[in-house]
C-alpha cells in the first residue's frame, strides 16, 4: 500500500504537536522514508528527503512556520 500525502500530513501534524524540534522531526521523516521505501509517491518522496536532512544540523533547519506552510500547501494539493 502506498504511503499517501494525506497520511503523511496527518503524521507530520502529530510530530509538530509534540513540539518543534528539527532534529527529532528530521529523524522521524528519515525513519518514515525507510519504513515506506518503495511505496511513496514521487512528490512526497522529495518532501520527505528535504525533511530528513533537518537532523543534519541547524544549517538545514526549516522554521516551524515553514513546516506549517508546507502542511497547508500539501493539504491544498490533496
């Protein structure tokens, strides 16, 4: 079964509700990417890769508001 944008949005919102911690969110995105590897929509795959680099350091961090904007844009697409 394909890991959908709708599922990803729901899961990402849960992560943000736990607090904005870029390294934790990046680690979560990386784990989800590996868990669903081969079953991810190509557009979503690119987004997940962008997020899992958050765990690599502050130079790769998104702001909390940028993550929320990402969620909103994904909801509009979905």
